[in-house]
C-alpha cells in the first residue's frame, strides 16, 4: 500500500505550442504592411480620383474602409492557411481531434472587435452625409448641407438620350456642353423631362438621380482643370448605353469667356425656351426640342438619335 502511494507520478504531457501567438505574429506584420501599401501606394490611385472636393472625400472614404477591411481579411486568410498546414490530417493519423465546446475569450474578442468596426463605420458614414462630404450624392430639393457664398448654378436636364445643361446665372442658355470653373463651388440642379435618369459626373464625384418633376441638388467644387466623363447610371431605354458625353473644368477666365460667348450664340434659342425653373412640364418638350434643333443643339424625344441608329428623324 505504501509502495503504491509513494510511486512517482507519470510525467506531465509537454505543453503544446501557442497557436494563437503564432497566428498573431504572422498576421500582425502582414496587416501593417497591407495597410501601408493601401494608404500610401494604392490609395492615391483609387477611384474616383481627387479632381474635386466630393471626389477627394469619396476616395478618402474608400481608403479608410480598405484599411479597416484588410486586417480582417488577412486574419481569416492567415488562420485558414495556418490550419491547413499545422492542423491537417497526416498519414496514419486516424484519431479524431479534441472536442471543442467554445472559447469565451475568442468569442468575446471577435464580437467586440467586429462591433467596434461596424459602429465606427456607422459614425463615419453619418458624419460624411451631414457635412460637405456627402454633397455630391444628391439629397433632393433641400440638401442637408450647403456651401457658403453663391455657388455657380448648373441645371442638369436628363432626356432620352442626352444630358443638356442650363446656366441660369448667364441668361438661362441651354447647351450640351458641361463647362465648369476650377476652384468654385457648383450647385447641380438635376431633373428629367421624361423617364428616370442618373447624372454621374465621374471625376467630380457627383451622382444624382434625374427624376421628372423633381429637383435633386448636388454640390461639388472642382479643384483641378481637366476632362470630366458624364454618363447616365440608370437604365432609361433603348439608347441608355449611348447617353454619355464629356465635360471640362477650365480656369475661371476661360469659363467666363465661354459662358459669355455661348450666351450670345444661343440667344435666339434661349428666347423660345420656357423660363428657367427647377422642373419643367414634359408636355412642352417637343416644342423645346424643335427650337433647340433649329439652333443646332441636339435635343431628345425624337430629336436626338445616336449616329449608329438606322432610323434618323
């Protein structure tokens, strides 16, 4: 009895490696390197660029979300790769792994981290929408935020299948050319004469729906001169894919010269247009477009057909 009691205890099983620490030490430098590459190398080239205030803020938002998402994605990939290499089934190993009944620490950490990320993005997005950051999204006729001073007003009129632009501060002339001055806030008043369109000025970071009978206001301040690509981003009929054109951001002097020359050149057309308003009665569209066609401006509703259309008016 005594001999059995005094027998030495069997040696304890050697402690296994700390897999959590290993995974963390692999994940941490990878996450830091990925975030630095995203912010410094990839970030400045992310869409929609930095041509305007709205575009710059959208690019910044994408960078922030990418920096927050990269460590989470890398953690999943590192854990998956570690599991494939370290915990894979080896030849001759027919035993089942130990039963897992949950890990309170891991669960609490995962819930806490993901909750913080989601709530942080919620606060970030909310602040962006109620300040100048969300000004390019089109917030209806009464936007939450407005710039100080007197912005340049440009009315964007969507019609099948062309955007036209009206400048009420320069006599209300209407043209198919979108020309804007650099360094000045622009107020886009977006509407439609027929169906729903979507005005998407890519490099300006402006994307606003064009709905008939509705004035949708968006703001942006072009910071650099250059070319602007305008597309319709809402399926609007047969020639939706051809509803695009190019605008330009020019110097203030060049813009004023262009506006003055266009006002004189289009005076005869402007006289037969309805008075400037935030929306227009679609029943007068044919009369408007007949006048524009006589003035050499391609309208819509039968007065604009792409060159590839086999049937021309």
